C-alpha cells in the first residue's frame, strides 16, 4: 500500500493554470473572430470570448483531456452564444424585432456581409459561420449544435439563398460597380 506521508511520491499533476494560460493566449484571437462573426458586435464578441474562456478554465481538467481542445472551445463558444440569444429572446418577447438597416450603396463587402449575416436567425447564422467560415463539415456542425445532418444542410441552403437574395450578384462587389 502506498504511504501518504511527506516522503511518499505522488504522481505529478500538470499545472492547470499554466497550461490553461498557454491555451488561452494561443486561441483567444481565433475565438474572438468566431464570436464576432456570430454576434456582429465587438463588445458582445469580447464578452462571449471571455465567458467561453471562463467556462473553459472552470472545467479545464475535462477540457484539457479532450482530443481536439480547439473544437471543444468552439463548441463552448457556440453553445454559449445560442443560450444567450435564447435568453435575450425570452426577455424581449413583448417587443417586436426592429427591421435590419439596409446597407449603404457604397459599403464595402465586409460591412454588407455583416449586415446580411445579422438578418439571419441566431441558429442559422451559427450554422453558416461554422460551416463556411470555420470550414467545418456537416457532421461536425450537426454534432456541435445537436441536430441532424439534414437540418444543417437545409438550414445552410436556405440561409445561403437568403444571403444571395439580399446581397445580389457576387461580381457586383468584385468589380466595384
């Protein structure tokens, strides 16, 4: 039987705060970029990134054991975003949602795209961002959002059609006309 005295050798455990700090420094920018694409607001994206990192720190032992810690963090980020959106929607049920402002005619593609993404419902927006910006497979997006693959395919297809209708032809942006 092992001794529990001061001379007993306990297996060394990795320093969780140090390894978490390394992870947080390395992935903070990427998490922020994804958060910004999901919510479209710099302040909310910062809050979402910080909340994600706080949740990762709180459950670091489990998170650090994951095979793909970046995917784990993206899952936490996306689920936190969707939960916050559901919470806000419940709080704002009595109020109608204002119509999205149309993008100015001379806006660059990035501003126009962000405005078009803002018009999508939160879950559809999350699917489009994960599928096409983060370049995730249909299977991984379905697993991440806990839905079927056919739901991801149909929602992405509808969302892309909606974006195409709102944005018009792509060559208009490329030529600057």
